[in-house]
């Protein structure tokens, strides 16, 4: 989506209009992933849009080196709920992230093989 950006000039010698505006195309969902020392995975997602947005992806345990069983949770500021359970299989994930909100998808290994 294209959004407005403002930039304020901090140059001491500049006079007049010190605020300039421009428009830039940006993603509306930002994400990052990490692995904890115990092997569990966290995927943090933030929605910067002014409306709720769907997020759809497939979790592949092999891509993260996970073997055996695992549970997938969605954690928000208010709650943590189970999305799905899996065992050595790809699982499609379908989430709704609220407007200007964030969540963490937690992949919890239920057997600690690796």
C-alpha cells in the first residue's frame, strides 16, 4: 500500500517550510522469526494497516529442523490460543491480525528429539 511520509529538516540554517512529504509503497504486515534455546520457534507479525488483515502461510517443520510433534499457538496481548497440532507435516496457517496490532505465532515442540 502507498502511504504518506513526513520529514522534518533539522538543518539550523534552513528557513521556511521545514516539513516535506512524500509517498512510498510499503508492506502492511512486518514479520520476523527466531528460535529459542529450547528449539521452539517464534514468528512475530505486526499489522500497520488501519484495518484487520488476513495472514496465510504454510508452516513446514522440516524447514526449521523440527521432527516429531508440535503445537502452534497464536499469542496476542490478551490471550494465547491453540491454532493446530502437527507431526512431521506441513500445516496451513490462517490468521487475522487486527488493525495496528501484532501477534506472535509460537511453535512449541512437544517432543524434544532435536
